[in-house]
C-alpha cells in the first residue's frame, strides 16, 4: 500500500476498482497518480500505476451500439455548464437562474446526474446545465461541447484551492471552453449574473427589418464577430447575389439608419434592414 496516501487517493482507488469502462478507469488512474505522494517508498506503486495507465491507453476502445449515458441536447441561445466542488451551491443557483427544481441538501454529492433548465435573459433563453461534482468522463463530455463554463467558488471552502482543483480537472480533460467565475454562499444579484453570463457567451442578438415595417420581435443569434454578410446568408443566401446595401439601427453605427456594406461588424441588439 502507498505510504502516507490521502483519503482522496483511496477514494480514487475505490472508484478504479468499481469502474466499468476504459475511459473511467483511465480517469481514475490519472487521479490516483496525481494524488499519490512522491517519495522513495512510493516509487514502486507509481511505476505500477503508470504501467496500468499505459496499457489501458494502448487498448482500442470497444465499439458499442449503446448511446452515451448522459446526453443534454443544446437549446436556446447558448449552453452554460455550472461546475464546482461538492456542496458549492450549484443546485441552488440553478434553481435561482432557471426556476427548475433540483435536489438541494447540505450533504455532499447530492447531484448524481446532470440537471438543466432554461434561463430567461431579456428576450432570449439560455440553457444552464449543472454538472455533478463527481466529474465523471460521461458528464464532462457535456462540458466539452458547452459555450461557457460557470465555475462556482464557495467562499467558505478556500477560494484558491477550489480554483486550482477545478482548473486542474479541466486541464486534464483538455477542456478549453471559456470560463467565468462566481462566488456562492453569499448574496448574489441574479439579474446582474444573468447579464454576466450573456456577456461572456460571446453572442449577439440581431433583429431583421423589412423596409417600411417594424423590426422583428424575435432576434437571430450570432457570434459576437458577425457581419452584415452573416445576416444576409441567414435570411436567404440568394440575397447575396442581389445585395445593394443594409441600413443599421443600433450600437454599431454612429447614427441610426446608417448605410453599410456586407463587411460591417454588428453589435448586440442591432436592427438590420437589407436592401436587395
């Protein structure tokens, strides 16, 4: 047995013993290697663990007709994953942002599967997904595909320690999705947080307008670097051939009704009238 190993190491060892899939076993072994103290009496155990890990990584994944255990289909203007150490307030925040009922308790690991709901921000909906603190590969695949990670830091559990732990987990999973941080277990201005989430998503709302009529109520969602050309293609690709100019109302122009071309960069809430 390893000398002076932590409780966390033995928990990882138990998870490895009960792991069913190759991916889960690899994740557990990586965790065990990370947690095992590095000194002379543990060199043999380190070597054994690295040998097991190398052997597993060399194995070809078994083909399976089964679907992944957890699938959360993206909906709305973007998908945001809530992650944090256990009991950091994820379920409470999910409920405050979306109104969805999630299991909330004072004991650890209350959430065992992804929970999700839709957050209303002004005239758009954003999907919020709570990720269990077990950080299993199957649920972390959801984080891989998300548009934003909202990392919850509990002010009562040591902020820097939590930040390092979460950053390390994301790095080992090679997850590079944009991150934003929020402190929990203290009063949170939910409306301000919603604004923060929207700003960090890197999306903009564009409203199309027909000449002589009001702008559409429902916006089209684009990435923040969208140009007039993107709007034209979204409305109808054939318009590109006959495009003359566009008129803009909003933050991207110095005065409302300004005439612009296809390369004009748009801002959030711009109104675009295409002339073709």
